[in-house]
């Protein structure tokens, strides 16, 4: 395995020097912005953001294992009596693969539904695809963080 890496490293360096490999700094910055906007749109209930930035075939898999479409997500933002606290994602990692990107992270969501208070400690994966020069969120998956005993 090690010799193979050593053989590939000079080829990558030559490609970078020749300008045939594009570093995705602009894409990473754009994805960081979208990732932050996604968090804010979630806790503010911004249906317009979701309409504009989710692909029409978007699929979310919830911690309970159920699925939600773009339509489901947008309609659930208007749930009466729902009030979410602001949150910041942590442990965020963004990886770009050409016109696809995977974002992994963790978030602690606190919210009130009716008169009941809830808290979710979640790890998540969001998948973005670049279509016509624009990044769209195509899939999401969230899992509860296991409590260690």
C-alpha cells in the first residue's frame, strides 16, 4: 500500500503544478455558507430557504428511521407550537468529490412543542450535488448520539 501512495504522490504534484487538478476552495467556502444557512433556516423555520436549496427529489432519514421529502420538510416547518432554540453545529467535516460533497457533523437541538421541552443530540450527514453551477442539498440523515455507560 505504501509504495503505491508514493507513486501517486508525484503524479498528483505534477498535476497540481500543471494546473490540471482544481482545488475546491471556492466550493468549500460555498458549502460552509450553505451549511450555516441550513442551521439558521432550521431553527428560524425559513421555508423559503428550504424551497430554494433542497433538490426536488430530496430525502431526509430521521433518527427514528422514517423518511421525509422536500414537501414534508417544508410543511413541518410550520408546525403550530414549535419553537426551536438557535444551535451551532460542531465536529463539522466537509469533503468535496467533484460535483458532490458530503458534510458530517453533530448538533444539539433544543425545542419546545406545545408545552413540552425536547433535546436531541444528533450526528448527521448531508449530501450536496452541484447542478448547473449551484449546490443543492439532495439527502440528509440524522442519528441519535448513543449514551455511553
